[in-house]
């Protein structure tokens, strides 16, 4: 196959058996934008041609010839489903590929899944494993990404799931409580072959809660939780005995005995869970010949579904991840007519337990339950059942955990079956009965460590909220603070930027834990190392923050050129905190507001301009950076008075804004141009995790775009907020809740689907705000000089720090979330102690008073 690219570029088809170009079946493209939990994905199996060039991978298909393999037959796919498949003719640059995983199709290792920087995942199914290896050799050396602590190599991409699990550092991180239960379960699903691009191998999560009847759910009561040491089909003694008797009395010549004839995860179960959201509604209709299922069998009540899993011998399903993050799956927002039940009740929105006031409230409590200590201490036992040593063999028999034999990998070699009809029938059975994940371990999974084991002094209250005050001689308001205090950095710093464009690299003391003074044993004259340690302890103050050494040694009357951002900003612009962005290693500052319509990358070591970036047609008014790890690339967004937002790629290696192909020597080029505003951009927020950008403009418009530049929706302000109210602050949590502050006093929390969750009005103007990494809490401050702590869900005020003697202009948190740093209008920085565990639903009772 040839593609028209350039005169010297040649596309090479990947050669399969007998020298023929491979025609893989592609699942997807698994485009996964989590829009308030709304996943825009399509799972189809389409005969296509894939071709690899040294820099790109191409996919060619004909929408008119699109087919879906259903019931072992090749049938024309419904147009209503195909509209969700966006990329039947497309190509991707190799630089976009972030991870490559070996995958299964029909329990055979003949598939690949590619994860792209654009939040897209594409799954290809090939004729055989040999072809898979050839394809990987043509793709870049990215491994399975950087998240799991594995080398980025082609060998890693071809590792078996068990090898990935064995060599990854994620199990140790989970045991040390460095990652959440949710993140660890997603890791296990991912490496075990579960994928959003195949409904037959959808990620599986456990039932957590056993109480769906009470008005209040107490997460400290063990009886409210399901026993995770037992399969969902054997939670009661009578139910366990029923299945054990079936296994013991089974007699068949060719089918091995089993406890459960149905599986805990099938495509039908997944579609039933997500029947109210597209594209799953349309896919369900396609599966059911254009009709919804009987109303009594449609998912409509959480408590009833749980009860069915306790009494129905054909119902042993577990959960899917969406029940822990996607409230939209419980609302019939599209107005589908599911019919009436036998009792006359109309099936519409899902009926929630009495303890859940709304779908969002259910998701919050459900997620809290998943992360609770009562689940953490026994989650390893459920992992043993699904992914571990109790999944197969004698241990599975003893645990009452044996499923129909065609759900297991290696149970049958389809290539050895010559009869086409028999083979098609077995393939359909594999799809219908579900597929068991790959077994990751043959030994018991270690338990998670307790909170007290990791941090014995965790629940000791701080003696005082205030740590220290540091004053700059310039008296210029501190409008921006960035706490780049990662312990991995050789010199953790807090970057402060004043309104007069002076900046400082203030040194952070990572060893500081409180106001107590450090003590050291006296050194003997012969112990030179000990003597040196004592001298250091004496010379260094026991403070969390010390002023930039260059400023401390300089002449206060003469501002340092090495600590000034250079040319003045446009006179029309009021210098604010969102005119600046710093890199996580504090090596560069990006500043906007210059009258030449540029923003600039400035080295902090000597204040030299490293890069001048043009792209806007007017003054650049605000900037933002996506979340990122140390030494990793990230997104930079710039907003302008020209009413546009430009998205850029920051290359951490070159310390520059990248060009179109992220190659050395290229001129900076935006990755996307976001349009839709009619006034000057005032605020931007980026989430690389969700692939979303929130931007606000002077006329009150707040828009949500994808990182590909697609406009998703406009957030409507509540009734008490006028349409012209200017958004000044925008923050986004990991749960996709968006907090917007209009006119410095009106606070609104939205879901990413545009629903208003909560709103309140502040008594004083709010100048700055920051959100905790987990999205649970938000800190806000302003003219009153007081920093207030709120819970994001519900906007409940939890605490107020002592008042400062000047209005607050900037605010940030240290990396470990133990300190709040506050920049004042008077030119001072104040450091406060803070412990968010004091308001944690599970830990707040443990503090001694």
C-alpha cells in the first residue's frame, strides 16, 4: 500500500503469513475522553489495513464496508454505532505513541493496544503472535509507558502480563500506600489484559458495599462491607454449598467441572451497566436486534442488583470502574424508553440507596468506601481470586472459584480446529461466557500496610499553625508562588514572583518537620565528620524556607538583573499569578503579558530569555500548565486578548516549547487552537489526565475543550451570577469536578458534563485558590488575609488559618501537602502547617486533643 505523504516517504504494509499484508481487526479507536465520567468510546471489530512507516502508523478502512463480527458471522454494522468511530481513515505520528501493550483476542495473544498522547487507545487484532512481533519491531521503543517503573523498550511491550507484574514497582507502591486502591486495581486490570477496547475483557472491580438499605452509610462499620476473601457467588454458606455440590456432582466427558456457568464480567453485563450512556445504548440495541431488553432485566436499582447477585445462581457479576467515577451512568439523560416492569414501575433513572442523595453523592461515598482501611486490609484477598493464585487449579477449587472452562486462557487452541462451523461456535461461546484475566501470580498477594505502620506519628496534632514569615525588602506584592519541593530534586525550591517582575528561588528544607530544634551529640576531636555535622546543624536555622542566597548576598538598593524577568508587561495588563508558569524543577519560568504578543521562557539561573514564543494576535493574558511528574513533558496553555487559547507541548529534555513533531531545531508550534470565546481570556486550567482544558473570558463564558481542540460545552453560570460575570479562577479535580470563581466572590462547582453541583457566595474577594492533589479539598484566600479550607464536594468550610496582616495574593501547597505557602500584598511569604487528615472521613476521629 502506498500513501501520499512526501516524495521520499514510503509506507510499508506489515507482512503476515504467506507474505500477505496483514488485515488486522481493530478495536476502537478506543477514544477515551472522560467527560465528567462520560467515556466517548467505540468498540468495533473492523477489517482494515495497517501500514508502518519509520515515523508514522496508518490505518485505512472503508466506512461503507465496515463490518462487525457478531455471532460468528460478518454483519454490516449499524450506521448509528459507526458514527462513534472517528478514525476509520487516519494515521498517527510515532511521537504520539506513549505505550504499547500485548493484548489477547479470543484468549489468544494476537493483539496490540497502543496508547497515544491524545488520550486515545487503539487495539489491533492480528492473525497470529508472529505478526504481532513484527509489528512491534516497526513501532517506537516506548514499552508500556513510564508509569509502571519498567524500561521503555520493545521487549517490554512484548512481555507477558505475569512478567509485567513481576518487574513493575506498582505492587510495592500500593503496599506502601503511595497509590490508591482504585489506581492499583486499574494497574492490575491493564497488565492482565483488560481493556476498554474490548467489551469481553472490560476492566473488573469488586462489589465493596453490602448495605444498600440504610439511610446513613457508616464506613467505619465492618458489617457494611462485603467479604472480599470470597467470590461474589459464594458469600453465604447456602449459596456456597449449592455451587460446591454442582462441582462435585458434575459428570461430562469433554467439559471439566465448574462452580459457575456464567462469568463475573461479560460484554452483556458491561452494556447493561452502561445502557443509559452512549455509545453503549446504541451498542446494546445492536446486540438486541434493535430493541432494549425486558424492563425487569434492565439495570435500574443498585440494591436490587446486589440482591440478585446473592440469590440468583446465574448472576455472579462484579462491578466496572465507572461505578466509582461516573455519576452520568445513573441518569437517563437521553430519555430512553426502557419500558415498565411487571409491578408497573417505569424504568428511568437508576434508583440509588437511601444513603445516596444524588448520583454524584453515591460515587463519592462509593469511592471513599473503596479507599477505606476496611477494604484496604482485605483487597489483596480479592486480588488473589481474580488475578492471583486462587484463580486456577486446586486453590480455585478450594475457594469455590472455578468458572466454565472456555473462559480461561489456554483451555482451547482455536487454530487446531479445522471445522469452520465448530470454530465459529466456540468463538461465540468465548465471547458469551466472559474471559478470565491472565493469572498474574501463583503466590498470595502481600497485604497493604496500615497507616500507623507507615507513619506512626501521623495523627499527632501540630503545636501551631504558623511556621514562619519571610519578608522581601522590595515590598512588592508576591503574585505567584510555585512550590517545587520534590524530595528527588537536589535543591527543592519555592519560586516566588513579585508584581514588579522580580523573582526569587527560595530554598526549601525537606527535612523540616516542626518548630522543635534539632539536637546532636557532641563530637570528639577525632570525629571530623561528626564535628562537621554539628557545625552544619548550628549554622542552618530550623526553618522550612530560606531566602534565595543570591538575594540575601546582594545589595537591597540595587535590584539584581539575574532575578528580574526583563522587559515590562503591557500597560493595559494587571500583573496576576496566572501570568506565570514554572517548570517542576524550577529551571525555567514562562511569563506572558509582553506588548509584542509573545510569551517567554526564561532561565531562572541567570534570567536569560531562552525562547520567545509567538502565536497570538494580541497580548497573552494568562497561562497554565498541566500536572506532570519530575522531568516529564507536559502541556502549556496560553490565553490572549485575541479570544483564543493555544495549547503547546513543553519538552522537558530540551527545556523548550516543542514544534509540530517535537524534533530538535523546530520552531514552536501549537498543538491545538481553541476557539469559541468572544472576549479576552482571563483564566485557564488544564488536566492532561482527563485530556480537558477549561478556559474563561471576560464576558463570563467558561468553555471546556479537549486537548485535541474540540469544543465540548459551555458551563452556564447559576441564576444569581450574571452572564457578564468574569471568571477569575478555574480549578479541576481528579474526579473531573470544576471549580470556578466568578467576580472574585461567586464560587460554583460543576461536573464536566455541565451540571452545577454546589454554589456559594464569599463575603470577601477571593484572589487565589489551590486544590489538593486528590481533589478533596480547596484552599481559598483574598482581601481578608485569611486562608479558608473547603471540601470541594459540598463546598463545606472546614477550617480557617490564622489571619495574615495583609491581603493574600498567591497560594500554593508543598509537594507533601503538609505546608501552605501564602504570598502577601506586603511582599512577605507566610508558611503554615496543615494536616488534611484532620478532616478525612475515616481518620478525623483518631486525633488526640
